[in-house]
């Protein structure tokens, strides 16, 4: 494996499907996307979601706080805001128990917990035990979430599950922002 001058992996097999995709004005408003195999492949590029409110939810399937609190909360958010243009994106971030985090395990988890939102897998990288997107957003662990406004600006970022009423109010305020005010 070779590394670029910036310390990132330079392995043709691990190149992102979409690299350094900008979704806002700040230099940290970029993400690499790695499209996984799917029965219904649908490329998901944050830049293409400009004009919509995005809730990026980072989790691990073996994280007790994710399983007990944040996954059920995401399910409630999916139901509550199903008729809105909120886009929820799950991000499976593996920074421990790597041997147990196989694609088949994640597929079973998503099926059993009936996760309806698209879910990506954060890319591991030999230069750090912390996956790429988790480092870029400076997540402290899982669960973590980022609420991105219609204009691509991060409105809120949190570590841990917040109270439903607080999360719902933030999402509702972001959704109430007129598309014309972007």
C-alpha cells in the first residue's frame, strides 16, 4: 500500500467512488463516498442533496448506546419526518471489533432493525484506527450525528443520543427554512 503526500492511502482498490465531495462552504464540508454492493444501487452524493436537510447518523452495530438509544431514535425520526424532505444517512463507522464487522453482519443488522435510510460504511485506513469520515468530522465515538442545513452548512453536531424533543425541534427548524433563503 502506498500513501499520498497527505498521508492518505493510495490503493486503487480502495479509491472512493466520489472523492472530496463538497457539500458546503467550509473546508471541512467534504466527504469521500465509497459505494457498497447493493441489490438496488443508488449513488448518494451530499452535493446532490443541496436544498434538502440531511441528518448524518454515525453508528456501530456493536455499540450499546447505538443499539439501545440512537437506532430506535433514528427509527422514530424516520417515521415522524417520513413526509418531509429530510434525508437521513446512516454511516457505519468501525473503529473497534473490526473482525466482527463484516458486510453480512451489517446487512443482517440493518434487516433486523428495519433501518429504512441509506447506510454507508466508513472507510478504514491503515494510517489510523479511526475511519476516514469519522476523522474528518472529528467524531469522538458512536453514536454521533450531524444535522446539515439546506445550504450545506453544519447546523449541529453531537456525540451521544439527545432527547427526542430537542432533536425533533432542531430538524423541524431546519426543515422550516425556506428553500428560497438558501
